[in-house]
């Protein structure tokens, strides 16, 4: 090896080869590990490693990385030998990079070195623990590797020595790496969800591209490590800041800042990062408390079946109006820490068992939270940087709330309807909230709202804008699945799916926040407003991807315009802008409820089913706020929403970093929630289908707790294959923008059809099925007077036989004409199907009387599951073309107000069997037999006999009924 060109007697020689050989050896051995496995695997097991869970050769003709390195001997062993050899140069590479970039007093090189070490360890994890060995740990380690690749990549660019060629290569390779993730995910979804032949092969090419790009990115260190003659000696002075490039250092520094979005440009300070984290978490707490109010209020009219009086508590959010009282305003401004601590009552409420008292505690929390935030924004309005920090905390806090709700299947883990028994993290959330408030309020309060700037513009227009903005953010963006369910229209899937494409909403919100702080002049224009209006129109009027793309445009616009609108409102009288603004927001919330609940509220029929009016009003209110902003801009040479002082601070890099972290956390949750496709019926050996109908009362139990876990347990223990859920549409402000079906479907391994979406003005009907849903259509039945009646008509593939399932919720008892028209509609719909069919329904009729004889008729061709059961009024199961074997009624415990009815059917195995089933006489169909004559696999679980378990037992008959046919 080359001798040292420097005769420094104080520097000891550790190794005598040039540092770039560490990079080259790492690159060569890493490529050799993957390439050798690919060559050997293709030569020995080609057809086996290209086969996946759906297709094989010739549909799939190129193997994925995981199939190549983890499934077969000897390629797996060859790969592991070379990847083990790679670990030595890999650890050396991370160490050399730290020595090259470490400077006295700098924290970033240490952080990047730690991320590089963790990344190396997780790489060993997912390569040695393959998906065949342990699928969960393989995925966890793989996700961790990708997560730590983000700081490693951006940090290497930010710390790159002044070498123009190395910086250029790193920028290109990093861009290509992260750009490849988009088509990679797309084709994986095409394969996993849509089962497209050949999609996995294309996915495999992108997967191998990631490997190539990832190794190539680290190979660029060879251009920097040639400054080392030995690992610990700098032979060219680059580690001391010497510039060996012909390109000026200042130019290169700008290139590095541009490549990393300026995140690392001003250094890193832990105390500043903690300030931003506390602000955002406190913003998350605000949204958590505000969005919980509707749910706990809704509990009372739900159980009273009408106006309860407790609805008045939604007005607690107008508390900022109290800031119009001078003495009270002074008191709040001087005691902001106490005010924000008191607002945490909204989190402590989960400790209150009694629903009424819990509601009042939440209402108090909402009032004080709105009051405290309005006072803080007004106080900080004289300091541009602090104001922008507060506004960003409020907006990014909403995004954090959406991320948390996605991770908890649309429930917020710190809501007062959550506790440990149903997945709540209330105690942890409360402790973090207290710490966040203490840090959020550690700076001395300012006295804002008195500048000449505060007097410019219209306070009324600003209040209108705040009201429309908060309603838009709450109703559409507080859950990532809301807009997706607006455009959902049944099977086959032709648009986005909540647990697959929810990140698109988060990405659009993120883009809006970035635009709001970086391009305020662009955001506060009528052109941008027009884009938002078009997006709102598309979301309201269209289904599938077109409607959702409109929703994404609207999401980006709302989070972008939120920053200048809130900033402008903070500079005016908070009593008006936020007090009146929240009052307008509340009227919009009522408007939002009345379009569905028109049968239960005064004046409801005037706004019946007018979601389009809501969207128009919402955009007009935001337009009023924009008009105020534009009028202010016309009077000033600078944009009000982006004061000069704000751009000179360093807080934005932390906010951008927080956005990146939240997006990564969402994607991690997305991977963990990705459909497992484990849809196995309970008793396939008997060709059995167990079907149920349950009115779940909006997933709130008798004690005001979210009831998904308890529902899951009962459905699993009863071995239900297909279930219709009624009163299941929770995607409204008053119901928390939730979706129970996501948790049930993913946990139970079932396909799900949400039914008519939240913009279809029904109380909801959903279908969960262990069997593939080949096609489904949604129906809104005739309802000239009362509430809209939803129905789902789905065709299932049940053991190779097509079976139609109808899920239906009829109108209320008070509207007999509606129910008559609906019975005729359903009879014709069921009669139109020549296939075996099941109706899972809520009919509001007496057995053998009235409309019952329309549902069970020659027109429909349907039979009652047990016409001797005369104790029914609401829930019914009807069928045709199937062999009924059992029927049971299971008590609800305290989950809801309605029992779970379940029936068992055998699907005909042949045409002759099917023909005999259709033509069987009534006496044979209705003959009952004792349980002993029924095969074991066709019986209902014995655990619900007698007293049952957890309050669930067989009731009415005190035991299941079994039938001979």
C-alpha cells in the first residue's frame, strides 16, 4: 500500500490503505451478496421464486428480493455469508463518515452516525429474519431500516464535505431512491389488493432498484474517503474544512441546503426541538378535546331518541367571546399556563364514569381550551415568529390527530370514550399533555392585539373565515378516511381505500402546510381559492378517484390557507374573530347534522339532504376570510401572513422535520394495517355460512365507551362469516368522524363494504364478509317523509357459488308510507336475483302482519328464518336457495340497544342440490331437530348457554334452534 505523504510524528498509523477502499469493499461485497443470490436462485429454483400467493410463471417472471434471498437453499446461505462479510466495511464506513464530518460543538454528526449504526443493525435484522421465518419481525425491521434511511440520507447530504461531484451524486441517488418508493407501493397494492397478474414482477424491479440505489448512495463516500490515508488520518485536510473543489464553498453550501430543504442549515438545538414538539403536541391535544365533544354530546340524543337538551354544550367553544371583557381578558393573558392546564380537563374526563358528568367535564375542557388558544394567539400576535409557531402548532396538531386516529382505527387514543379496555392511551396522553403545556407556556406572555396592524382589515370577515375554516378542517380532515368514504361506491373497487390510500390525505395536508409558510402570496389569491372550490365541487359531486383527487386539492388548500387566515385573525379582536368564528363553526356543525337528522330537529326538512349547500356555505365563509386578507394586501406592500421577521427564524426547520416524522409514522402504521388477505370462513368443511344482523348504535355502548373491541369479541366467538351492521355511519362531526368497520374488518379478517357514504344522508348500513365481495351496489330507498333508508346488494363468492346478500335499514315507525314504499322496493330488488340470497335487515314490522307479507312474498321469493319467532319488531333474517340449519338470538349485554341475530346456512354443492333446495316444501324447510342430530361444525358455540359470558347469552328461546333442512 502507498506510504504516507505526510511525516506527522504525532499521528499514529492504524491502517496503511486509503480510506476509499472501505467504500469500494462495502459496495462490492454488498452487490455480490444480492447478485449471487439472484443468479443461483434463478438457476436452481426459478419457477419457485417467481411464484407468489396469487400467480406464477409466465404471469410473474422476475423474483422479488425477499423471495430471492430468503426462501431457498443454497441461495439464502450464499447471501447470508456475503452480507455478513459486508457488515465489517459497513460499520467502518459509518465510523469514517463520523470522523470526516465531526466538528467541535456540532451535534448533527453524532445523530447521523447513530442513525447509520441503527440502520446497519436493522439491515442485518430484515436480511437474516426473512418473511418466511417471521413475517411480522421482518416487516418491523424493514420499516425501521427505511425510517432510519431518511435521516441518514438527508444528513449525509447536509454534512457532505465541499466536493461538487459527491454532492451531485448524492442528490441524484437520494431523489431516485425516494422517488422509487411511489411506484413500488403502487404496484404492491396492484398485486396485494387488486391481484393484477404481472404486477408483482414490476414491483420486484422497483424493489431491486431500491437495493441498487441504496448501495450506490453509500458508494459515493469513496469520493470523500480518499482524503484518508488511514481511517484516523486526514491526508488532504478535508475533515478540517479545507476545500479541494473548484466550486466555491458558498455555492456548495447552498446546494446542500436546497437538497435537504434547509432542515439542517442552521444547526440543531435540542431545546428548540423540544419547544416545537411541545407546541405540536398541545395542538394535538386541542383537536383531540374539540373533536371528542361531538361524540359525547351525541350519546344523549342517541339514547333519548330525540333532542335531549345536552346539545347546548356544543356552544362551549364560543368561550373566546369572553375575551371581550377587559378584566377577564387581562386575567387570562396573565395566567396562560393555568388556563392551558385547566383545558386538560377534557383529557381527564375519561376518569369520570357517569356519562352526564363526563360530558360536562369535556365541555369545560373545550371552553377553556378555545379560550386559552385564542388568548395565546392574540398575545403572540405582536411577535411574528412566535405567532407563526403557534399557528403551525395548531395546524400540524390537526395532522397529528389524523395520524393517531389512523393508527387507532379512526379512534383517538386520548378521547374520553376510550380507556385501557378498548385501546385507549389516556394516562400516557395526559402525562405528555401536562409536560407539553409546561413547555408551551414557559415563555413570558406578550401583550398583543394593540398594534396598528391589528386594526386593519375587517374583523367580521375574518370571523367568517375562521368559522368556515374550522368547520372544513374538522369535518373533512380530522380523519383520513372521511373523504375516501365520500367517494366510495361499492365493489369492484374503483377508487381509494381507507387503509391503503389514507396517506394521500396526509401528504396533501403536508403539502398545504409547506405552501402556506413558503408561498403565502400564492396561497392568498383568488386563483388558489378557485382551485379549492373546484376540489370541493369534485368531492361533492363525483365518486372514485376523480372525487378523491378533488378532495386532495381541497385538503391542500385548507391547510395552506389556514396559516394566513388564523394569523390574520390573531391580530384582531380575539373576542370577535374567535368567539364569533366558533359560533359560526357551531352553526355549520348543526347544519352538518341536520342534513341527516332532519326527522328529529325543528326545521330539519328545510335542509334535508343538502350537503351541497353545506359545501357552498363553507367555501363562501372561507372566501370571506380571503377577501379580508386580499384587501389588507392591497393596502400593504408585504403579505400579512408572512411577516419579514418570521422568515429569519429557525423554527420552520423543526416544523418541517415534525411533518416528515408524522408522515413516516403514518406510513409505518399504514404498513402494519395493510390488508393481510386472511379471509377464511370458520367452517369451510361444511360449506357453512353463518350470517348475522346487528344494529350497533353508532359504536357507543350504554356507558359511553367506544364498543369496537366488545363487538369484535362477540362476532369472533359466534364464528360469524357475514354480518350486516346498521346505524354504522360515524363519519360526521357529531359522531367523531370514525369508522368501526375498519377495525372489525382488519381484526376479523373480513372484506368490508361501508355502504352508502356519509354524504348520502343515511344512518348507515355496512357489510362484513369472510367471502370475497365480487360486486355491490348501494341503494337509497323511497323516503318521501322520513329518514333515508340505505341498502346494500352484494354478490359474494361462497365456496365457488354466487350468493347475494342484502343489508337493509327501513324507515321509522312514525312514517308508515315510507316503510310501505321501501318494502315494495326491497321485494322487487330481492326478487330480481336468481341466486341464493340472504336479507339481513331492520324492518320495523310485526311478524306475519303488514309489510312483513311484502318482504316474505312470491315477489321477493324470500323465506323467514323462523316465522314462529313472534317476538321480533326490528331485526329480521330472510333467505332463499340455501339450506337453513340454525338460528339464534344473542343478548347484547351493554354494547348497544339491539341484540345480535345469527343464522346458519349450508350452500348447495351441486346443481341438483340447489334445485332440491329451491323446490323443497315448506313443511320440510321448517322441521326442527334437536342439537344432537346436528354435526359439530354446524352448531352454535356452547359458551353462550345459560348465563353466557360478559352479559351475552342465548335469549328469547334460551337456546339456538336447529332445522333438518
